[in-house]
């Protein structure tokens, strides 16, 4: 093991490993320190590849196929006989995907000349030109000191725990536990109707669980555009997710082989029992063992590492990225920040555009957005114009049995500039990339109106939404009333 590097990255999640690879490409000497052990083996890839984005999407895909095969094929004239799900096989598939990807990251680090140090990294002193990092090896807990010209802190986040529902890894679990149920619970409770609650709640509902989701806030999906959130609430409820807003869980206790949940709405308490309870009320930055007492790093009031919009901390040559710092906790945000930090260290001028970070909730249909919601734009003082188009009138959506949901555009009425795009429809996560690209190029609604979209595609609904902002959608009735002579 070397004891001196151009760059030490602490954390091998999507933010950290992408930074390390880019630095390797640029010819720097790089070490990436990662302490994760997944199913008995040291593992790269962080939350995202091991217990986050990828495994959850694997289960979402399996459960969607099961539900669609069971319920949606008859109208196509396809008969299947009995359809069954083997949960253990589904989980094994998920594990194989995780292994393939985390192994792939290890190969990429090696191929780019990055040393993967398996253990804990602690920034002991980041103030001078030579930063001091303590490395504690997983294998034997031996400690050594590494010096580095630059350090990137990329230690990520962990689930928030709440005292009223302490996880026991068996009946009351966090998102990690909910990716590994060996059978479908008959009754599943979920605390938090956020991204994880909706995604993992959907997985187990599709496989047959009765799912109750408790949400403390009065508004469902408060961060989404209000029209899209309303539509999402209706659709998910229709699918069978029993979402209870404005409802606070005050206690959860394991009694025998059940979890008894007490909740409160409008001052009235009620009790319900479940086989399993998932606690997913958000995540918190993880900085345990990351910073020595004399590291010199400043934190924000909320305990995040304080950085500017280029991910620079208060110390020269020390950067922090991803879930450890301000902004949404998203893998693609972490990755771009990792890339930006390295480009900056190298003397280049990359800048993440925080206004165009896409959000996707991988329910079916997907819910996705980029830029401002209608309410954000109004609050920011814009004179707002919007346009939307319903997928019920989109030929491709109908042909695919996906004629549900809508696409909405939000624009500045004075300049016609596109400010946001919001979608709830099949493939919404891909669709809103059109909005992201358009916003990056400061496009107007008219730009979108004048482009030729292929027929028949779901993307045509983007075109129609833009047309509808000026009352010109073709497959919707938007005729101006004739003035009486
Ligand atoms: P992490 O991925 O958390 O990686 C940090 C790594 O640092 C960890 O592996 C940790 O072991 C290591 N580490 C911490 N401290 C030390 C130390 N002192 N020394 C050495 N190593 C250390 N985001 C999306 O964009 N799309 C999704 O679909 C999505 N789905 C998700 C589903 C679930 C169930 C969950 C839980 C999260 C999901 N996320 C998703 C969020 C996404 O996983 C995170 O935003 C992303 O992983 C953050 O990347 P990161 O590199 O900042 O941190
Ligand atoms: P979240 O912030 O999305 O949702 C948590 C929800 O729990 C909120 O609606 C909140 O009001 C509610 N809540 C908080 N305390 C509560 C309580 N005591 N009782 C009832 N409700 C309560 O958090 P999450 O779903 O845990 O996800 C964590 C992070 O992981 C998110 O910030 C997200 O960025 C990331 N993630 C992203 C994806 C994706 O991009 N598709 C998927 C999963 C996770």
C-alpha cells in the first residue's frame, strides 16, 4: 500500500467511485477508501448499488412483471393459467445484479489505476498542503497514515431512525431490510409516503401484501407539482396502496409475530397490526469516523459538510459531495458532483447545474420532474403559464395499455422560457430528460412547439403539452370561443 497520493476519496458510492475513476483517467495517483461489507464481502458501489437504486429497481421490475402478467394480459388475448411468484428467486436475481455491478465497479477502479483500500478513512487534518488521512483496515483493524494533496469526502447517508419505531431487523425494518423479505408479508405497514415508501410499498403490494402507508404531512408528495401529486395520489390509491396523510405514528411494538402500530389523526388514536413495518422517513448524512477532532472541516447547522456550489469545503483541496452535502440525496447528483470536484482539482471548470437535477419515483406509472413546479414558479414571482396533456389521448400509450397520466410544462409567460417539466406516465423518468435538455439550452415553449416529434410515441405528449400552453393542442379540445358578431 502506498502512503502518498494525489487524491484520496473516502467512500466508494456513486459519488466517490465516479470521482476516483475520473481522477484515474486524468493520470492522478488515487486511492478510494471504502469500508462497506455486503453479505460478507467487501463491496464498492455504496448505498446505490448495494441497498438502494439498483436492488430496489430490480424488485420493482420483477413485481411489475408479475402484476402485469397476472392482470394485464387477458385484454391482449393472452392467457397464462396460474401465475405464481417465487420470492426467493426474485431476491436471488436482485443479488446477482448487485454482484455484477459492484464487481464491475471494482474492475473499473483497477483498470483506471485506482487503489481500493478496504477499510475506514478518517480525515485527521485537512488544513495543510499534505492532508493526513487515517486508514483503518477492515481485515485486521490496523491503522496507518496516508498523505494526499487532495481529499474528496463521499461518505453518503444512512436511514433516519425514529424512537417510536425502532428497527429490529426482523419485523421492523429500514429500506435495506425491506429489500430482503423472504416472503410477501400479508399486511405491511410503511412509515413515510416518500420515495422509498412508494417504491418499496408498491413492490410488496404488487406481490399481494395489503399495504398501509402512514404520512405525517397533510400533503401527499409535497415536493412534486400539485397537479401531478394529486393524480399520483389517486392512481396509487386505486392500485391499492392505502396512503394515510396527516397521520402520525406514535408507537410501534413487536408483539409475538406481529407489529402493532399506533397512529394518530386529528387527535384520534387507532391501532393496527402488520407482519412487517418499513420505516422510511428520510436519510441523514453519515459522518461517523469520517472526521478527526482536528480535521478543520466546517459543518452546517444541520450537520452536513458545508460546501459551495463547486463542492469545495472551507479547506483548500478538500471537497465533499453527494448525500453528505446540501441538495437532494440522489445518485446522479452525487456522481456529477464527484466528476465536478475532480475536474476542479485538475484545474478545469465544470459546474453542476443544480436547477436541472431530475427526480424520478419508479412507481408504475413513473412520476418524474425537472425544474420548477407551478407553485415554485409562482412563489419565485414568475407570471406562469402551463400546458398539459393527458396520456389517454396518446395513440402509443393506448396501444401499449399505458393510457394513464399526464405531462405538464411550466413556463415564464413573459419570456416563454421553459421552467419545468412534470410527468406521470409510463417512462416518465426518461421523458423528462427532454425537459432537462431543453432547459439546459434555455428553450422556450415555442421551441418545443416547432419541433417534429415522432409518431406514435409517448414523447408526442411533450409536444402536445407545449402546444396546449398556448391553447393549440391538437388531440384535446382547445377551441377558442367565437365572438358573436
Ligand atoms: P453512498 O452511496 O451512501 O456511498 C457512500 C459510501 O461511503 C458507503 O458505501 C459507505 O460505506 C462509505 N463510507 C462511509 N463512511 C466511510 C468512511 N469513514 N470510510 C470509508 N468508507 C466510508 N437515488 C437515485 O438517484 N435514484 C434512485 O432510484 C434511488 N433509489 C434509492 C433506493 C433506496 C432504497 C435508497 C436507500 C436510496 C436510493 N437512492 C436513489 C439514493 C442514492 O442511493 C444515494 O443518493 C446515493 O447512493 C448517494 O451516493 P453517495 O456516493 O453520496 O453515498
Ligand atoms: P423521503 O424524504 O423521500 O420521504 C420521507 C417521508 O416520510 C416524507 O414524506 C416525510 O414527511 C415522512 N415522514 C417523516 N417522518 C415521519 C413520521 N414520523 N411519520 C410519518 N411520516 C413521516 O425519504 P425516504 O423515502 O426515506 O428516502 C430517502 C432518500 O433516498 C430520499 O431523499 C431520496 O432522495 C432518496 N431516494 C431516491 C429514490 C429515487 O430517486 N427514485 C428512491 C429511494 C430513495
